[in-house]
């Protein structure tokens, strides 16, 4: 018996594959600062738990495949209130996180051999999402020097082929933290319309943009109506990663008909988590403002500490809660293994995601790491100090 070729071609997630080693290290009493995973330490708003606790039915029934109507309405109200976007409940399908929203979207639009454009480095699971459908990721190269910017007509056109079916825009970006400007979003909109492409806009971090930038959705660009598929989630926006609630929104009726067939085949998403999430989307705009301020503080703390590392290259990110850091080393995985298994400072060490897994181009990103600034500022500072002092110890060991 054999596994499928697609399964054999898949890689383990660079974000999670070192977890078994980390668990052993923690069990031995060492404290690890986790900058490897986008799991914020911020409290999930109480309204979520209160709504779940208030559930008082005798039978926990299946929900509608498309989603609980009250939840769908609360999502539509949020889009109207915060962005002036007029989604109807029939434009939305609730999914098990943005992750299922993406696998279902790819299943609905991608045939084997189709190409999907995405700026590289990109959230590593896209590689797996595409592979499952037999699609090929075609990376748009970017560089730290240029702040990972990719939304220019010449760059987009250089990546286009006659197999291109879609472009994915993670905005703001994971792992780069790039926040697109309104002008860049317009360039992308023109490009997808001219070339008759799907635009998959992954806006899971939409509210988290800094330095006076305004949160924006591609859904605000009316002429994109037929091309646009928005991917959204409660995980990051409300620090509710374990709820496993996300959704797809699109005004393209053909796409919605296709994706609903898939939604029906997996019956529905957790009833209780939808009840909790309904309340999350009723939170006032001030909630996003507060969170944004907090993440901005964390970003500044991380950036300040990281820039103390000699010969480091790091572009200050404008959004989300990730930062790419190019270290003066050859192999970030080897450095991480050193931190996990050998390096201790006051019985503490640190963990990040080696960045090679965020590239589909072989050999790229080996000296880079991604840090998730999801811990409070004091912990972030300490964790970044451990990267610096750990690097000194690693270099001393390597030069022996
Ligand atoms: C860009 C991006 N898309 C999708 C996801 C998946 O999110 P969810 O927890 O909603 O499945 C993540 C999670 O880190 C992400 O960073």
C-alpha cells in the first residue's frame, strides 16, 4: 500500500514541527518563550465564553451547513459597520477556521496543473492547501530590502502564465507583516480583472495595521465583485484560535454554489463555537483600537531588541504580528535546535519558526527566522534578548 503522490510531496509545518522536542524540553523544567506560533496571549473577550455558557438546549444539534443564521447576520453587521461593505448572509459560508475556508476555496476553483500566484515568503500551509488540489504555487519573489513589496504591475505580470488561475494576497502579511497601501490594492485589482483571475484575499489580520495606516478590505473595491473571495477568521482578530471558526465571503454566485456543495458534504461547523463567535462580531470598534495599540507596542519592543543583534537584517513590519529576521548564520534550523537542546540562560530559552518553510523556492530563507510577537512586551524583550545571546553562544560553538 502507498500514500498518494500529493501526500508524499507535503512538508511538515515549520511552525509546528519542532513542538515534540519543545515539549520534552519544557517537561525537563526549562522555560521556553514561544515566538514560533501565532497564538496570542491576549484574553479572548468574555462575551464568547458567556454566550457558550448560556447555551441551554437539551440537544446539541447540527447547524445549517452554511452557518448559524444569527452568526451570519452578525458577520454582515460587522462588515457594514466597520467597512461599509454590504454582504448578505447568502454571500458567506462559515468554516472551521480560515484553514478550512482555504482548502474549500482551493477545492472549488483549482484543477490539477493550475497555478496560484503568491508573494514569497508566504504562510507555509498554502503549499499544502495547493498540493491537496494538485495546484502549483508560483511565487512572486520579494526582498527584505524592498520591505517585501510585490504589488507592482511589472512584478505581477512577470509571474503570470497561461496556467495562472488565482492570486493570493495575505493582507496584512504572514510572515512578512507587509500591509498593502490603497494604491497597491488598486494595482492588484486591475491585474486580476485584466487577466480574469480569482483574487483570494486572506484578511485574517485585517485590523492589525500600524503607523497610522487604515485597515482596509479588498471587499471595498466594487469592481472586484466577481473575482473576489475573502478569507476571514476569529482566530487572530479576537484571540480565539481554539474556536476554529472562520468563513469565506464572496459575491460571485457561481463560486458560492460550488462551495456550498462542499460545505454540505462536511455537514456543518461547531454549533457552540458559532454561538460564541456571534457575540465577538458585536464588539465595538474600540476593541480593535485597543488591540492594535497593544500589538504595536509588542512590535516596537521586538524590533528594538532584534536590531541590537550585530549584522542582522530586519524590515520593520507594518501589520499583523510577525517579523522576518535575517540572521548572520547559514542554517536557522540548526540554530533553533541549538537553542532547544543546548542553550540555557537562567534555565530559559526561546523558539521561533525557521523561515525556509515559508519559501517554495528551494534554498531560500535558510538564514531567516520568523518571530511572532504575540507575548506581552516584557516577555517579547526577554525572548529577543535570548535570540541575541543564544546567537553569540551558537557562533562561539561553530567557530571552535
Ligand atoms: C495568513 C493566515 N491564513 C490562515 C490562517 C489559519 O487561521 P485559522 O486559525 O483561522 O485556521 C493563519 C494562521 O496562522 C494565517 O496566518
